[in-house]
C-alpha cells in the first residue's frame, strides 16, 4: 500500500481533493488564481445528474459535466456503470476537443460509443437519454 502524497490537497478524512483552481476546461491554474467554481459532487438521482451535467455543458464546462457524471458512475448500481462511464467519456471527448486535442477527442468518443452500445444492448434503463443520438452528436462534433 502506498502512502498519501504530501503534495496533494486532502479533505478532513485524508481523501484526495482538488483545491487548486481550474479553468472552465478543467486545466489547473496556479494557486491563488481565479478559476471556475468547483462542482457540487453530491450524489444525485439519475435525472438530476443528467440535468446538472447538461447545465454544465451549456455553460461550456464539459470537464465539469464529466465530473458530475463520474459521481453517478461511482455511486450507481453495478449494472449501470457502463452507461454513466460512457456518458462521462463523451464529456471528456468534448473536453479534449475544446483543448485542441483532436486525437484524444476521437479516442474518447470511440471508447464512449463502445460502452454505450454495449449498455444499450443490455437493455438497461437509459433515464431518457437516446444513447445512439447523443453518441452520434458527439462523434460528429469531434470529427468536424
């Protein structure tokens, strides 16, 4: 077991925490710089998570939307993990695109598509998300 890195921000329980300010695309800024406010990482019901992620995307914050979806991915029933992982990866693809990393954007969009296609085939609940449509939308945007 490895010991905690002394250079990492930690919460009162010793868990890693990001206290360093970040820009709208999740890039770390120097301490003391103004950054975007951190997201609320409280677990939410699926519909509320999707609404929150959409709001963050509408604000031009795909990295933050990824973080919101990641909270759901880590707290959902095991049979839904592929859904939330795929949705989070779509947001990471958009983050890479906005950061100018076209190769990373394509790779993440493709990984997300694989997860979401597999999940769709399982017949699990999609919570109102048209998985094929959202995947196609992100892939078209990523590929220009």
